[in-house]
C-alpha cells in the first residue's frame, strides 16, 4: 500500500482527525518504540511484512490498543 496515495485520498476533515491522533497521550507513549528511519522505510516501500510487524508490536501495548480504537472512531 502506498501511504501517500492513501492519505491523498482522504478528505480534509479525516486527515485533520488523523493528524490530531498524533498529539494524544497514547501516540506519544509509542514514539520511542520505533526509529523514524524504520517507519519511513516500512511505509515508503510498501513492505507488508514490515508493516505487519510494526502493527503487531503497537497492538501488543495498551497504548497501541487505545490508539487503534481512536483511529477506528476517527475513520467513521
């Protein structure tokens, strides 16, 4: 999946909601789990295995579960 194409396809209100999730306590708690280079490499390359590994690691935390729930609500 091309993350940039996905983001470009979202309406402005949804992009704003998703952007606001980055400022939540749950998102800040996860910041140290990954290097910026790791995230850019996985998202930019569309490497499904790398993205699944990142998602698995995030969802293994309480903060990640909360962020996933907020993401689901934002996408409604």
